[in-house]
């Protein structure tokens, strides 16, 4: 029986799914929403995630298994709170969980934890990646073996607060008529615990080659970068945040610039929308979350998936999440 568009697990609230295919099985690396009665705000204080659980499925139609807690904030020396959206990758037989969290100063950084298996437990490094900041790491291993990380999110993700090269809580958002802030991009070191290159800000442009403006909230980057390489082309998909779309842009180079192409997913129930795209047996599957099960409570989300169609020209079709 197809499990499309239904919560993969209901014993806990899960969000921000990074779906991977390791050793013949599907693994999902989500964040774990902790139910509480606090208020929502633009700083994201309602997202009080404290640990990570890993999910797996033998196939898309199989039962989804919760493998339990594999990493807790109390076991990570540099972390103060908020283990947000992670991703994972396998390099030379080791599994690396890359995750964001607030450091002791309240700044979001990226950390790394390592395991011999895709379901952990994961042993964290004592410190965050030097030079990292903000949230939502997404990983890609290219054909030559190089591993790239894409990351960054506005508002609670603090990306706009680092425009001067250091954390400045009073830094204003870009003016609406200025180029929007894209995600950050860096090549990972061979140890998978450091950056091999200085992080740069990716440019997202329109069909005329002009930068997408900060005020263009239907198309501009907000958070949740995910990278697929399809037929030699790099597909960057991301959330627009305030307008609640998942959209995508393409490039011939992993660092861009990326040309905006269109929408992938229309808005879901709940404020956030966060995704990953898994290519499996020649088809594409979109993993995402919504708040349908909790009747719209923003910090009580559930991971789902659906099939994502691509046409003969390499364009993704737009999905309406509640139309089957």
C-alpha cells in the first residue's frame, strides 16, 4: 500500500527531512519537534528540538522505523540549544551527520557527528566547523568525490546577521530592491570536519541574468537548500519562507550562479516548508513536512513524501500537496 502524503511516523513529531539511500535502504534524517505550549515568533524560539532520531524504510511502501535517539544536545560540548535540520552523507565507509545548533553565545553554527552505521549512534566533534554559521546544511558528493555543503537561513537562521563577516544582531535585512541573500557554499575538507574553501554566498538569478531581489518573496531564497545533480546539471531547491513555496534553480557549476526555474511544492499546512529530493530507480521523490496531524501547530510537524515528476526538458512539475 502506498504511503505517499501520509505521516511516516506518528510516535514523535518530525520535520525537515533529509532523505538518503544507503546500502539498499532509505534513511531519513529529520529534526525532532518537542511539543510545548510556548508562543511562535520570527526568531524560531518555538522550535525547541533537543535530539535527533533517524528513520528508515526498506522501500517506499514499507513500514517506517524510528531507530530512536542517536544524538542529544547535552552530549555536544559547544551546543546550548536547538538542534535544527540536519543532513547526512557516507564518505569512505563513515557516516557524517552535519547539523546546526546554537553555540554558547546563541549563534547558530554547523557541527559534525560521526558513526560507523547510518543509524548511529553518532559521536559529535568537540567544536563546530570553524568559519560556519547559520542553519540547514545540505550535502552533495560530486562525481569526482568532492563534497560540498550548502547552508543558511534568514530570520531565526541568522544568515542576514553575518553580512559584515561577523555576527551582528542589529544588521538589517537587505533592502527589497537589492539582490537577495542566497545560501552559503563551501567545499568540505577530506576529514569531513572542516571547510576546505572559504564559504561564499551563492547568487540566484532570473531568466535575464539579473539577481533575484530581496523583495521578490515568491522566488527569493529564505532557507532549506538542497542539491541534486541530474544529467550533469546542478539543481538547487529551497524554501521561500514567507510565501511558503519550495522552488528550484539550476546551474552548470556547483557554486552557481543558479537560474530560477519554478515552483516544486505549493504551500503546506503550517508556517515552515522544508524538503529533500531523493532520486530512486529513475524516479524522484520529494520528502517534506506539514502540520496536518497537529491541526496546524507550527512546531508539531510530520514528515511525508510524494512522487515528483520531471518532464523531458528536465523541468520539475509543480505539486499541490493535498491533491492526489
